[in-house]
């Protein structure tokens, strides 16, 4: 395959950025999107040019590091992570635009790499439980109803990639935050901090500069792990209850 790539290049957060056009040839349809970028970078290095900086780690769709907007869609045309997107999703001769996540809370570090540490601070503000540690407890020592366990596992699938923020027209982090809140709040182990957790995490999310949620649903559509939109409404109910109790 021969492709034309229009890639966002930006030296750092304080510099002006812009799209730079590159032609790449000999791309196998079986390559992943990141392997295609590796091929481009090899050519750039051989020419003495700076390679394109992009984030990645496991390349197995687990870590959520591979944050790219491809042809205007978070992670590209398939509902998967960028590292699991293969070039057979494109056609020979295509022009492909590659950009970083666009959100005020995700400043560009360099080229396609953004700083997503705002997510870490949201989790740090309340994403923990005070269950004592030590020897592993008996697996059935704390009974958990099957529906609650299923809900917790469903929300625990969130990998924090940030596609929900990139896809949201408001740059909201509500889907991410709700996944983390509901993952812990639905379990008995998370009950002691249930109210403070949702208040603290939502407050931190707002302080980080994420936009407001208007439930357009773009976040759930872009999520590679299928976190459902009702996760947000569930967290909103938790928040209202906790806020009312805090005012008493």
C-alpha cells in the first residue's frame, strides 16, 4: 500500500504546531497503525529528520497509551485502540490525518503525545478503598451479588486512554470518571468512601479543566472497551445523593 500521511508536528506545548505531509510506501495491510508509524519514523531517521513522537506501550490494547485521532476519529475507524487498528482498514492511496487528543486538560507534550496526568489526579483524589491489606482473604469472605460484580467488572475495563475526552465536543471526562467511581462504589469494599469518593473525583475533574457533559453519547461510541453511557447517569445519581447528605 502507498499512503499519504498528514501528521501533526509540534515541538512542545508552547510552540505552534501544524500538519506535515509524508508519503509512505510498501505498507502491508497486516501492519498495525503503530507499525506503519514505525516505518515512517525509520525513513525519517535515515534522512536525518526528527521522528514523529507518539505514545505507546503494550501494543496489545490493554494500557490505553496509544492515543491518536485518526481521520477525525478517536483511535480511528474501528472500535479498538490505535495499536490494534490494522492497515487493512484503509485503502491503497488513502490520505490519512493523524492528530493528538484535542482537549484543554490534555496539553500536547510533543507531536502526537499529550499529557494525560489529569486522569491520574482524578483517580488519586478518590480512587482507592481502605480495606486492610495483608494475607489474601478467602475469595468468598465478602459476598458480592452477581449483578454488582458484573457491573464492577464492566466499569473496571476502562483503560484510561482518553478517547472519551477526545471524542466529546465539550472535552468532558465524565465517562472516565464515572467508570472509576462506579467500579468501586458498587462493591461492598468501596462502601466506606462511597460518598466522599464521588464528590472528590467529580470536583477534581472540574478543577482539571474538563468540559461539562451534555450526554451526546460520543464518548461511549468512541470507547474501545465499551463503557456504557448509563455509567454517567449512575454516577450523577450517586453525586446528587452524596451532595444532599453533605449539606445536611
